[in-house]
């Protein structure tokens, strides 16, 4: 009785798949947050007061320029610069959102986006707390608010959703 020689059957190695893919949902959310953060500087926030007859409504940039010409407390100065800070953070979120479309590890970028979003939300909350008494309360503040003001508030929240999505993607 002859024994058949044993042959080993080998197959071609399986192609290695990269587990890193693009995250378009996080990208779109961060791009929306960035766009909102930048546009809040350019769009109307509230109607102009009678003391400023040359303005029909005040944009975020108008509020920043007018506020810089006044003597403000440290808290009011921080609230004033939060308007500009949200626009800068918006630019960062816009760039981070574009990076989410690349097949790279999104966790470091998501962590940066998370930090930017928390700064944006903190600036918006600080601005509301500092300015709620100047217009007669929070209800009046939101009642007089126009599109730019609401973009100012929404930019950080939308960015937070995009950052969490980027961090949750494997």
C-alpha cells in the first residue's frame, strides 16, 4: 500500500483592507458648523438702536467694532471677543470638515473639532450671560435676535455633533 504524498494547498493572501474610511456625515456637519460660525460675523444680529442711526441692523462684526471702541469690563471684553472667536473656530471647523472626506484616522481631528466646538459653545453662553441685562432679559435678547445671532448660537452645537460623529467612527 502506497502512501500518497501530502501536498499543502495555499491560497493567495487576502487583500488587506484599510479600516480607515472617509466620514462624510461628520464632514458635512463640521462644514455646516464652520459656515455658520463665519456667517454669524456677516449677517444681522439685532435691530440697531436709535443711538446708531446709520445702521439698519447690527451684524456680528458691527457689534465687535462698536464694542472695541468702548471701555468694557473684563467679562464684557471676553464676551465681545467671543463673537470674533466663534468666527475663527468656524474657519477651523470648515477645514476640519473638509479633512473628514479623506480616508485618514479621524480621531485626532475629531478631538480638535470637539475642543473647537466646546470653545464656541462656551463663548456663546458667556455672551448671553453678559448681555442678558443690557437688552432687558433673555426673552428680549432672543426676541430681538436675527439670523446672525442664531447662527452664532448654533455653530458650536452643530460642530459638537460633527465632532462626536468623527470620534465615533472607527
